[in-house]
C-alpha cells in the first residue's frame, strides 16, 4: 500500500488546522504523527481514514500498483481512536463477531481467540457498557489490530490503559504490524516507540 498526500489542507470555518502537507506513506513503515495540541494530528488521521474530507489537496491510495476508488478505501483501513464508540449493548463476543461480518479478521483469529488474547475472557458475555474505560480500550484496539487490513491508524492508542494494557499494546504492535503501514497520532513516546518515521504537525 502507498498513500500519497498532495498539498493537503483542512480548514474549519476560517481557521486552517493544517495546510500544504505533501508526503508519501508506504507499507512496512510505522509513522508517528506528533505536534502540540491543536496542531492537527487527529484531524489529519481522520482525513486519512476518510471520516473527514480535506479542504484542499488530495489523498490517493495505491494498492498493488492500482489506484483505489474512494468508496472502497475503507476496506483497507482499520482505526482505533478515543472518539470512536463501541456498541455498548453488545458483549465483546457479539461486537467483534459483528465487526468481522464487514471487515474480516486476520486469518487464524476469531472473536473468541481475540478476546482471550486481549485478556477479557472472563468478561466475554458481559455487556460492554459495564466495562471499565481500560477494558473498552482493549476492545477498540482488538477490532483495529486484528482486522485484516494493510493500513492501521491509531490515535492515542494507550488512552485509559494500565501497565498490563500498555504491554498488550506493545505486543500487538510487535506481532501484528510488521508488514503493515501504521500511523500513530501521539505525543507519548511509549505509544510510538515502534515508529522510525515522523510527521511533525504545526511546525
């Protein structure tokens, strides 16, 4: 996968959040998006994800030498972010099974094995609305990491995690992301320790 960003900018009302951004992103690379609060880190990640449109410029996705049409790009992306909601009336088993119905998991994994891997086996039949914030974050990480997509987008991925959760996050990065294009929006070095490329916003 190659993502080409050309002269991209995003404006809300009269204020430019970021502007004149051009870069190329490639598979097998991990990119940290850093910058001060309000510099556009999350906004840029949402533009890559397709949940926001750029005000100017363009973002193109190329897979195996072919440019992807905008309406199919979502199939190639998975995302974990604090502002994304879970279906809290579901159990984690139901939620992950539902998620897999439109975005399949990596071969060899299913809802049951994923729940065990993220340490929530004892809560697999408990409604998500009764989970702690850290448990909910583990479910958000699971649906992103285990989706069979070449691009993984992470916005402050260790939000609400205790040390065990942070260790789990690092394990998932190590075991599931070697061949993916990973973008991590964060100012916490713990979250982007796997990154060798940096995109500094607001400079």
